[in-house]
C-alpha cells in the first residue's frame, strides 16, 4: 500500500532494536500467510513491542504522509497504532475477500486501543469502500476516541460517506464535542441540508438553556441564509468569547463582510477582535477553529 513505506519509516526511527526485529520477522511471517487466529494474535501482540506514546511526526514526515494519502494527518497517532497499521498493510492478499474478513475480525474482541488503531487503518486499505459499514459504526460511536479515529485527521468520511451518513457524522461530532475542524476537508461538503440540521441543533440547545458548540457554525458557510445570519447575530450579541469568535468566523464564511467590518470596529474583547480581523483577512476555513479549541496549545 502507498502509505506502508511511510509507516515503516516512522517505525524505523521510533522502535528500539527489539521492536524493529519483531516487526521484520512478523512481516516475513505475514508474507508467507497466516490463518485468521494468528493474524488477530499478532495484531494484539504488537502492544508488547511498541510504546503507546505519540508518534509526534516532524514537518517533513507530515508532508510525506499527506503526499502519500491526502487528508491523512498522523499527528495524533501513537507509535503502537502505526505498528498495528503496518502489520495489517503487510499482508500480501489485502485486496481479497479473506483479508477483508480478517480485518473485520480484528474489531470483534478489540480493546479500546485496538479499536482506535483499526478505525485509523481503514482509509489506508485497498478498496476502502468495502469497509463502509464498519466506518459507519465508528462514526456513530459516542466514544470520542473511536469517533475521532474514524472521522478526524482522516480522509475516509469525507471521501466515502453518502449524504445521509455524512450529515449524521458531522452532527454527531457536535453532540459529543469531537473536533469538527479536524475532519479532513469538511469544508468541501457543507450544504444546505447540513446547515439546516446544524441550525435545528442550535435552536434545541438554546431552548434547553445550553450553550451552542462553537464548531456548529462551521456547518453554515454559504448556506447560512437569513435564518443562519440571525443565529450568528444572536451568538455575537450574547455568547461567550469563544462562541462570539466562532460566530464571527461564521459571518465571514457566509459572505457577510460588511457586517463583520462594522462589528470589528466596535469589538472590545481582544480575543474576539483578533479572530474577526483574521476572518476579514480570509482566514475563516474550518482550520481557523483550531485557535478556539481549548485542547490545542495556545488556543
């Protein structure tokens, strides 16, 4: 597979001598062919030979990953997840039905770490559309780690989900507060139906006296319409700083530049003012929400 050489390079720099030997001998065993039980055992045994610490790729490694599979960002992978993915991709029969069944078997008795590795693996497999059902299960999960492994930093959902599954996956991110800005190429699939669903959710949250997730405004874009603009104005008038900054980004994405220019001249909050200025300068893609994410250093 096109990403296997990248994974092997990552591992060569991060595994100790024993781990590198185990990877080499295990890949040779997989090349000769293993039965289903042995395949699952090897996938599980990887935890003995790789640390769970972050992969922490540098800029050159990130660029190589993106080139090998557009939309793949391994920043939040662990070394163990990379090892498990490399093992699966070392099977010589990956395009076969038997291999597809073997991959599915990995999920049957998986612990949380194995589940996350399995979901992160899906876009790296040949004919990844074969695993739509499995990816749909991950996207519907209320376990944030599983959802993120399926939909975030990965091209799978954007590339393969149909309209209904895509809309459900995006709204699910808002429900469980997974980082929607990390869903690869989310901006390419914003449409009027998603905007409507997001605004319905905003109304529900407000009716219940709850705050609106700042990332909800990603879903409007050019499809905000009068209803969306009114919702953004309401957030700008009474929301917390993160919500107001996000609503400013939403205004820019909706094309309401004149209104945003009027607001920035009156804004007193330094953080909101900075976000408004950046939005007016054109920095209003979904990636701009990283600056509003409390889990990101400096946000």
